[in-house]
C-alpha cells in the first residue's frame, strides 16, 4: 500500500500545499430543507420507537436497573460528538461529512476508512431495521402467524428496501415530508403507551413491578463491563442525528442549520429515551421471565410482548408505529449513506460513476441505488444464515458508528488547530468538547472490543469469538481490501495522492441558490 508513504501523502495533506479549489456545486439540490425539517429528519433517522423496541431489552440485560444512566452517558458522548460535527459543518458543509472532514485533517487513509464506516453501519443496520418493519407489518394481519414465515418476511423486507430506495432517489423534500408523517405517528404511539401505563398506575388497576428509584441514575452502582456494553448499545439508538449534516448541501443556510438540527434532535432523543425507559422498567421490571425486560424470549422486541396488556384494543397502534418507525429509519439510513458514497465519488475515492446525480431530482442516484441493492442482498443473506446473527448486527453497527464518530472528534481538533486559542469559544468548542468526546468514545470502543472477543458475548459465536466481533472485523477487513484496490486504479489515484481532497480544498457548496452546475462533476 504505497500510498501510505508517498511524498504527497499525509504530510503533504497536513501542510496544505495543494492548490486551493474554488467552491462549486456538486449537482445536489440546494436550499430545500429548513431547521424544522432537518430536525425531523434527524429524529426520524434514529427511529425512536424502533430503537427502543430493538435495544431497550439488551441494555437492561447488560446493566439492569442502571439502564437510564447508561442512556444518559451515551447521550453525553454523542452530544460532544455532535459539537464536533457542528464545528466542522460551520466551516466545511459537505455531504461527505466524516469522510470529507477526516480526510482533510488526517489524510486519505483515515478519511476513506471513515467513509467505509458510514457505509458499513448503514448496510448492516438496514438488515435489522427492515426485518422488524416486515415482521410487524405481517403481525397486524390475521392471527400474526404470517410473521413466522421466513420467505414471506424476507421477500417483504426486500420490497420495502426497494420502496425506500425509490423514495430516497426522488426530491429530498419528498423524503422529508414522508418523515414528518412517520415521526408524528411514532410520538403519538409513544404518548399513548406512556399515558396508558401511567394512568393505570394512578388508578391502581396496575401495580408497578418496580418502584422508581434515583439509584437508577448512579453509574457507580453498575457493573463496569455491563455498563460499557450498555453504553455501546445506547450509542446505536442515538445514531442518526447526523443525517441532517449529510443533507447540509440541500439545506437552507448550510453552514448553520444542519448543526443546530443535530444538537436539537439529539437533545430531544435523550428526553424521550430516558422517560420511556424509566416508565417501562417500572411496568415490566428487569427480570428474565414473563414480560421482564431481560427475558431472552422477548429481548429483541419488548413492546410486542406487552402491547395488549398496556393498550388493550389499541395494541395494534403500537405494532403499526414500530413498523412505521423501522421503515422510517430505513429510508433515512439510505440518505446519509448514499451521500457519503456520493462524496467519495466526487473526490475520486470511489469510481466516478458514484459522483453522478439525477438530472431532474438532483439526488445522488447511482449511490442511492447501489446502497439499496447492497442492503437488500446483505439482508436476504443474513436472514437465511442466522436470525441470531441478525440480532447481533445492532452492536456490530455500534462499533462502526463509534469508529467514525471517534475519528471525527479527533479530526476536529486537528483541523482547527490553527485557531483554537484565538478565543474562549474555540477552546471549548474546537478543543475541549471534541477531544473529551473522542477520548470517551475511544475508551468505550477499545474496552467493548476486548469484551467482544469472548465467544459468550452476544447471541452468536464463530471461530472462537463472538459473532458481533467477527462481523465488525470482517466488514472492516473487506474495507481494507477495497481501499487498496481503489488506490491502484488510475481514476482514483488523485485522492490517494492527496490531490483531489486535502486541507486546502475549497468547500464545494454554493454560497447562493443559483450557482451553475460544473459539467465536470
């Protein structure tokens, strides 16, 4: 891999000797999304209801009644990361987000791997998301037995991926309008669930399985390894707020709005997650039998287990809302992943076909379609290989997400090193917050991976290690092979030589609404 050591490699990038590129439009639609729509897209990308249904049981299994504090710790780490993203977006609003920023700060190798991390996370989690969406749709029909038909569920999942891919390749507003409706349905269902449980507590018709205790918010009462595992899982349920930054080039006031939306959406999420977790713990308890949240029989979908007991005849509302939530996050997973791949094509880190946009919709059509196809193939394959392996994809995704978030935090410090000490604001926002966030994320990642080597970790095992660890290693191993292959292709050598993207490359976002398209892109 000679590009590691070429004269125009990392040192050249850091010294910023390459000529400064002039800002120009990549071909994406501009000035389409406002703050409200960007925030909704960030919320919908995390799919609050789906994320809780799929992970709250695993968090409880890992850390017991300390689940609320695990969610808060994960939020703090994510908030610090969000500040790094916000600073980057202010200076370099770019659809490639982590890929573009890390390349500018640390060079092509780390930048390419960050882009691959975004792709890996998107493809892996799509399998889990679409499985839940497909199953829930069939659970609403008849006696629910159709949801046990693997061929039917898998076929439905593939069709849903095709549908969300089709929506994503059209006008970006179409996706945003869709998310408005879907997020409203999710929060209505959450409200109905919580009001139903709390009303039953107050009326005395339902006795809490656990009495509320402030000790649930004490991190020192938790097992250390269990807390780390819970935090890693919780990182997954916050993942998605950065979608608004991936759409920065298509957003009104791209230097400010996406960053504000990221902070706002992540803050709304922690309130939602902690409130729901506390009330659900009080209702179901943390036992490993019955409707206890640690019961392995229901851990991958806790809401379905007690929908009828809590909502009675309205139980179908919760089923529909979880299906809608999973479907919503599938669509919003495609959006940032496709734009990261698109940016990699623009900057010659991937074949030039990925840099093309639809002539009418001005969306990254080839990147979007490839994302949909790869996701469908991976989902179908995993569905037939092992449903337990599919369950382990949540934590495998967390590793990929944690990796590129961690690197981006450190890249923020490196990129802004020249003006950090010019003001108190910069010391806090461009040094302290991202540095602490990066260190905390790195700490969680390292210790989690050490624990994941244990074959007893997670639901599956192979070759003497856990399926979670193996999935992550194989995914990034493939990435390394693809990166070496790309570095040897003539069309992509400019990227790996530090020519097409470096510290001094201009921001490729139009400052006005009507800049002409560059025919070379």
